[in-house]
């Protein structure tokens, strides 16, 4: 029997359940998504790729969902459509300034070629849950904390504000990883 190494973390559920979520929306059955990711990993059709910290891994998988690309290049023609506001990813986190294109103002995005399934170790998930006053009873070694729809099978830069939040520490909803200036500047250029 195949081992279940991955489980959906509560943090990723907003990508499946929240119709107002502004990043990659996963309009797919949660159990089937989790099962497919486990199957691909167990069969060696994908592998764990190191992420920005020892507790973070990625799976780069051909997109088996209807997830579309959640970003557009900012051009002279669409810059005036950008909106901004303060947003917190959870009730416990500090709101941060974000920007986005309203869906109704831009052309429909194409279905992504790949999904980047971002994993945190069980130890890191428990550390962050404790810092935010929550418990974590899951036992699988890896939790799926985010999914990014993209057209490449390698890690795209993390959003600058996510890097900043991570540097704040687990008490504010981050991971506690210090800011890397070079990676931050690459992120600013991409986003």
C-alpha cells in the first residue's frame, strides 16, 4: 500500500474554498487533489525539490486541474487597472499592502501548464500553528501549504510581501526565515 506523505494544510484550503481568493484558485475536489499529489510522488513521477528554507519543498507537476495563471505582466496598457488595498491572509495575521487586477477588468487567463505544490514539514507547520495559538493534529510528514499555477516547472520568485511577512516571524504569520536581499530584489523584478 502506498504511503500518504502529503496532506492539505488548513492554510491552503482558502485556494479551494474562498471565491474571493486572489491567487491561484483550485477548482478541484480536495481529496482527489491530495490523492493525486501523493500518487505522483509515490510513483516517482515527481520529486521533492528544495525550497527557500530546509523545511520547504516543492513538487512541480503538470497541471491536472483547471487552475489558470494568477498573474499578468504590468504594461502601459493595463497599469491603470491595478487596484491596491490592505489584506490579511488569516484573522491572526497583520494586513499588508497588496495590488491586483480585478478579474473583470482583464482578459481571462490561460490554464497553467504546471502547478507548484508548496510543502512545509510537519515540524514547521506545528511551530507556526503554536505561535498563532492553534494546534495541528495531522501526522503526515509534509503539509501542502500553497499551490501556484504557472507555465514553468521550477520555482518562480516568492512575492515580495510574502518574503517580508516570513521575516517577521511565526507570531505574525511568517516562517521566521530572514530576508535574503538578492532573492528579494529578484522578486521585486518579477512581480
